C-alpha cells in the first residue's frame, strides 16, 4: 500500500481530513491486497463529499475514484463516552 505512487501526498491529505473529523473511519477492505477501501465520512451532502475527495492527489492522478456513496443511519453506538 505504501509503495503506491503519490502515497505520502495521499496519506497527508487523508490524515488531514481525519484530523478535522471529515473522515471518521477508513481503510482497505478484506486482507488489504485488493483495491477496495471503505471510508466513513461525515459530510452534509454527497456533493460536499465528492468535492472534498476530488482534491485528493490520488483522485487528481486517476488512482482513486468514488465507486459508491450510501447514507448511513447509526442505530447502535457502543463507544464509551
């Protein structure tokens, strides 16, 4: 994963989004060998989500594309307060 083109730029971009709370959770699906990643994002709209991710260096280089956006209603939250 870290061997991919533009990794430092992409990682810095995503870390900044996580630090501000836009990306809540994220990581590769399965064993990490595939190309699919799941991101849980806190955004006001799909348009806002797509606009923010469009600035990712991987998106600009054609290495990342949003395949699907689904709203999520959280009914259970077991995190400790």
